[in-house]
């Protein structure tokens, strides 16, 4: 019986499994960080702002604007569990104590 041709997806999965078995899962984390640092050295903050905006717009299209409220609430609850219920009050007071910048045009 002739061998069935492998799809690109199957070949990629097989290659990924081989690399994982040879180097371990943490290998992907190391090379990801290395690649991220290399990109960060070549790209500007505007690049990251642009791709972040595109990502946010894609999520809004896929999940709707209410999704952001939902994940924001979950994040806020996680912060409250981690730091305690007074955390937001304390950081709010610190924000109120921050030095004010002079208004533009004021001399």
C-alpha cells in the first residue's frame, strides 16, 4: 500500500512533538523570549501600539464590547483577592497625591 502524503499541518505537529520530546516544554518559552527580545530591539513602541489596537479590534469584532467589561471585572476581582479590599482605595489616594503637571499654555 503506498504511503499517504503528509499535510503541512501534520508535518508541523510531528516536528513540534519531536522538538518537545528532545528539548522539553521550557525550550519553547526560552526561544519565545529570545525572539521577543530580538523583535523589541528592532520595533518601535508605535509598532506595539498598532498591533495591540488591531488585536483589540479583532477581539471586539469576535466577542463584542461586553467581553471587555466581563474580563475587566474578573481582573478586578482577582486583584482584590490578591491585595485585599482596601487596595483600590489606597492606590486611589496615592493617585490623588501625585504631583500635578502644569496645564499646557499656562505660564
